[in-house]
């Protein structure tokens, strides 16, 4: 399943908010440097969908706020 995520790094809290069936908004505590925000995003998605982090891949948007993520 592919999902679209808009990411906001450097937030006070980490959370995922579902907008539609395949669109989400994620707030991350980590800064957008040295891949820290992407790593936190993968961990947050794995908890949200209750799957292993190994099954999650960021397909598009590694360096941007808009991402397409393959889950599962």
C-alpha cells in the first residue's frame, strides 16, 4: 500500500494524523538533518500500522516534506 505523507520536522511532539484513506500528516520531534526525521518517520509509521519497520520504504521525497511511502 502506498501512502502520501506531509511531514513537519522539529515539532514539540511526534504524531500521525490521518486525513484520507491514503493521505497522512506527521509531526516529528527530530530535525530534518542527517536523515533523522526519515528514521523517526519510519518508526512512527511502523507503530501506527503495527508492522515491522523493515517493511516500510520511502519511495519519493527523502529530502522533502512531501513523501510517498510504501507500507507493507
